[in-house]
């Protein structure tokens, strides 16, 4: 497996092309903007684009789908039907898929958005906006923050420290580094009831 990184300057968001080198099949994760560089990567390497994975339905992560669908016919997977309407394969909860002859695990991690999904391929987690180097995703309420932190602790922090995180924004990191240096997880998670008492 090989992973290519592309930065969407407009939204400073990350797009990833994951390639199965044995079959020359590829998956794109979060195509915020489809650039000439991305198309060249696919065409010059004679890759077959079989799927697009969306971590959440924000323009800086899914905005390039319109362009991509004019050129290719990949399977589009997301937790929000509105990502591509009838062309969206809606996923929910946690599960496992086989795409590009690779095992792709997915986990629902709501909090930043209700449709936030983390994908795992091999030793790499593609976390979208729920977790990056040094911080968790933004939320619009103390309850959403509690749900997000709880899901991160249960589904993400339970994995090995050497797991690599490829976030929606910012540089890649490891799970061990995130555990050690993310201020939001220096304290124990407080319940929403405790937050309300203090407020």
C-alpha cells in the first residue's frame, strides 16, 4: 500500500490517494478539490479509481466530488446521503469493507459533525476533522464535545501507539504522540451533567 498526500490550498484540507500497488487500484479520501496534480497522479500511474471515502460532509473535504464524477465512476461512501445523492453508498455505525482489494474499516465518531467517520486501512487512520496533531475537532456544544471525546477514547485511543494518523488538516502524526501532547486529553473526561453543575 502507498499513500499520496495532496493539500487543498483553498480549505487547507488534506486529500489522500491510497493505492494498492499490486492491483493498481486506488481510493481517494476527502477530495476537497480535484487538481491537475491529483488527476496526473491517477493517469500517469495508470490507476483505477474504485472508491471515494468521505470523512464528513464539509466542502473542504467533499467539494471536489463534482469534478471527480465527471471524469471517473468510483463508488462513493459516506455517512451522509447528501454527499452525492443517489450515488452515495451510505454507511453507518462501524464495519469493514473490501475496496481496491484492501480491507477498509470504518468507525462512526460523531461530535464534530453527526456524520463524522474515521477510516482505517492497515496501520493508518484517516481521521478527518475529529482528531489531528495536538487537538480534537471543534464542536457546537458541551454535549457534542463529550460525545466526541468519549468516542475517541473508546474507538481510537484503544489502539496501539504506533498507529499513524492522517488528519483532515495539518501534518500526519502517531497515536502515541496525540495521546501525549493533546491538551484535551490531559484531563479525565467529564460527563455533561458535571459540566452543567459547574456552569
